[in-house]
C-alpha cells in the first residue's frame, strides 16, 4: 500500500512540474523587453513649499559620453479635477558640461495644489533617450 501511495505522489509531482514550465514559456514569449537608462544616468525632480513660494528642482544626468542633456519642468495646478499648466521652464546642458543640466528656481503662487511634471532627455550621437517624472502633490495654503 505504501508503494502505491508513493507512486501516486511521485506521478502527481512530476506532472505538476511539467505543466509550470510550459505555461511560463507561453507567457514569456509575448513579453517585450526594452532597455532602460541606456544613456540616462539619473533623473530627479523636487517640489517643496515655503509659505506661498514653491521651490522647483529638476535635473538630468547623462553618462560621460553624452553630447547633450535636456530637461523641461512643468508646474501644474489642480483646477477642480483637472491639472492645468501653470508655468514651464526648459534648459539644455552647456557644451562645456554636456552630461548634466538642472533647473533650480522658485515661484510665488496662490493657494492650491501643485505638482511638478518633468521630461528629461540625454543624447549620445544620433540616439536620444527620454524619461518622465511627476512629483508628489504639494499644497500651498
């Protein structure tokens, strides 16, 4: 009786292991893998409140072979249930330091809820890589 039970358990185990790889192979064959951060080293953004002033920060870091970095920072204000653009800043890296660019500024605003949406790019030769980022919502009283 023990031999029959052991045989049944062994058949069940072998059968279950053979099903899993077939399912995994089917699922992974539909997956598209794309490289991330090939040219971009790091991106960052920040939005802080100081009274009625918002401090805006956005930076793009490329690797040492970057020929140009860019960043666009869009300050958005919540109007009802919609975000609307409030102010936009853009910057491109200088030729003396093509692997880094930043926006570091402040703006006085009225009360409300704000967020910072940034778009970052790094170019190496004819290839440009893009990345986007959105800050947490900040409230100005």
